[in-house]
């Protein structure tokens, strides 16, 4: 049975995202669909679930939203959104190793071009994303090997 809860609608870079609550996400992951469109394929279910767990573990900073890449899209694209002072920013989560201290960090990168597929002004949105303040290694302050606007150090990894 589908939850009676609805999804919040927000716009990021001119593109509409549906952001289900955690309770609704549980139903959606079980059903595999939202508004009669797929939210994952068999090979992508694990990736969507990983992003969902990440958002659940970082509830004040991240949300997992659903967007359509165009009016004829047959499936939703699940995408992590990061809260910035300017509003929500689409991001890709990466694990980076600092070249100086060797610490492993999980980071949020907003400048991965594939994040902007279906965005009305893709290159303008990507350019805006590149103007966010870039973070350095949280341990030693060295520049990270890839662009990142958020990060956390893994204390269980050295």
C-alpha cells in the first residue's frame, strides 16, 4: 500500500524535482515506481538505495530528489541535492584521498556534467556550480584532487 504522504516540489536550475519524505521513499523503493514511472532499473536499484541512505544519514544537508530528463522520459532520475546558502545544488558523491595526508573523504562534487542532463540551461547551470566555494582537505588543508563543496573525513579509514 502506498503512503498517503506527498513529495515536496522544488526547482533547481529551472528543473522541477519531487522530493519524497523518508517514509514515502520506503514505499517507492518497494514499489519501484512514482507517478507510474520507474524510479530505478534492476541494475540501478542499488545505486538509488545508496544515495537514499546517504541522504537519510545527512538529513540537514542532503535530500534525494526525482526529476525527469524531458517530457518523454520513461523513468525518473534520482539525484542528490545539497543545501547551500544560495539554495539546493545537485551533486555527485565521491570518495577522494588527500594527496598530502592520505586521509579518505566523502565529498560532494557539483561539476559533473552528467548531473545537468535535462536542465533547461545546462552549461549556465554548470558554470554557476563551478563558482561555489571549493573545500580543501578537512585534516591538512591541502587542495583535494577534484572539485568539492562538502566533505567529511572517514575516521575508520587511515
